[in-house]
């Protein structure tokens, strides 16, 4: 019986039919998706922290309004994704608990600090650029609620990348000091952004299964190469440089060759030893704990109002 | 902790006057009013709606996907319910 179900399941996926919450699915598919979607949701939420750092110090009202809107979008994206994960049978509180206990991960990129205003530009261009590269194929994920959330997210995300590029472009046309600031931000954000696509294909054991289930459409290395190719061209418009002496167009491959990635650093940050891991988690836990009274008060108020209404009705 | 988890609501949005409400997603809120306000912030940040419906998810009843075959079977062999079923000569206009 189980075998029949799993055959029907895989044949639906092969035919590009979506799997919906009440459909039968293998337990491993469910668990993999819960991990993937909740990790993605946590990344959106934690991702608000490095950018939130600059809202009060944005250089103009225009920039401040844009950054506020962007951070608000990240909150929205987190919420779409938490809802999608909940359709798989995990509760919102369980997901928060996994984030706060360190059991669930979020994208390591957010464990780096935002040291100057130019970092907001670099995050938009590079970090959101890499995220979009990852996310566009997820709009075709085999799991319906995730795919629908991703469609919405991708639509909203493209302004994020453009505003970031615009910040860097403005700085690159400014004074020498502004130009240096932009270059410095790119120098610090480039390699962590390249690492956002995850380990190399031969060290990513779940890739084959995830591709078969169509919850992953391209491998980490394929997406990484695509990202590097695009950025290597875009950086020319800025008149700045990517911090990789080995970056070179390879006419034979029709791709850019690039230098060695520091995987030691990647794993260190994943394991909690990045510059801001502790600070980020503590900010999330603090927000959760200090918001407890609000959650309780809202429930109490709703309860009281319901009682009043039923009194009126009687 | 978990006993204060706000209930889940399904959100339906009318994108424009004259169209029907369409499922947009879900969210948590303590009551209906908060659900509508949260829905505005979560699902209509770019003028995606002119009207919002919310309903607590526990009140939604859904058909069972494993019974889809039997459920829709009665309509399966009635092609004559579609206009294309009928062969009419080309001379017949406006029909």
C-alpha cells in the first residue's frame, strides 16, 4: 500500500503536478520541507536585524522610507513562509522554539555585521541578489504552499536588489571616500554571498533526493556560477571590483572562473562562531520573551470581548 | 507557552471592485479584528486589495483528496455540458 502511494506521489511530481497539504507524502519529504521552509522563514526574520541597524541612520528620508519598506517586506516574507511550513503539521511556536534553541538554522550571511551605510547597498545587491537566484526556481517547487509563497516573495524581492544597487551606484559616483566605502562593503560581503549557495555539490548529500522531489531545481554549484557570472558584469557598471584576483572570463566554459572559497570560514559561521551569531539569536530571544505579555494580553482581550458579545446576544 | 498561541486564520482578498475574494494565505491573530489588521500589513502592502475576509482556519471544511476520483466522477462523462460538444454547420453565425 505504502509503495502504491509513493509511486503515485512520484509520478505526480514527474508530471509537474503540485503536492498539497492533505495529499499523501513520504515522511522524509515532509521533514525535509519543514526544515527547508522554516530555515528560510527564520532567515527572513533574522535578516531584518542587520538592516534594521541602519534605519535610524539612513542618509536621507527617501533612503529611510525605502529601508523601512524593505525590512517590513522581510517580516512579511517570514510570515508567508512560516504559514507554508505550518501546513506540514509543525506549529509556529515549535518553529520559534527550534530557532531559539539553535536546533534550526538560518542563513549564515546574517551573522556578519553591517559596519557602514554602504553595507545596506551591498546587502541589497549581493545578498538579495543571491537570494533571488536561489528563490526564483523555488517558485516551481513541487509543494504548492511553498511555491505560492515564493511567487509572492520573488515579486517583492526584486525592488530589494535594485535599491541596493542604486545605493552603491550613487556612492560610486560620489567622493573618493564614498567610493572607498562602497568598495569596502563589496569586499566584505562578496565571499559570504558566494557561500550563500551552500556547500559544493559533492559535499551536499541531500541534493539528489531534493532534485528528484523537485524541491530543489538546480544544484548549489550551478546557481553559484550563475550568480558570479551576473555579478562580474554588473560590478563593471559600478566601476568597482569584486575581491577575487582569480575572477576571469573563461571563453571555453563560457563562464567566469573564480578563486577558492574559504569553506573553513563557512562551517565556522554555520556552527555558531561567526561575528554576530550570538547577538542575532539573543535579539530574537529577547523579542520573543519581552513580547510574551503582549501575546497574553491580546488573548485575554479577545476572550473578554467574546464573553461580552455572547452576553449581548443573550 | 503554547497555550497562548494565537489561532490561525485564512485570509481572502478582493483585489479589485467587481472581482471575487481569493485565498491569499494565512496568519495568526488573537481575534477577527486583529486578523484583518494583520492581513492588511502582511498581504496588501502594495495595494493588492480593496476588501479582506478572514475566517478561522478550524472552520474550513475541505474535501478529501484521496476521494477526488469518486467525488468528481459524476461530471466526468458529460462532455455534452460543453458547447464544443455540438457540431453545427459553419453557416450558423452568432451562436
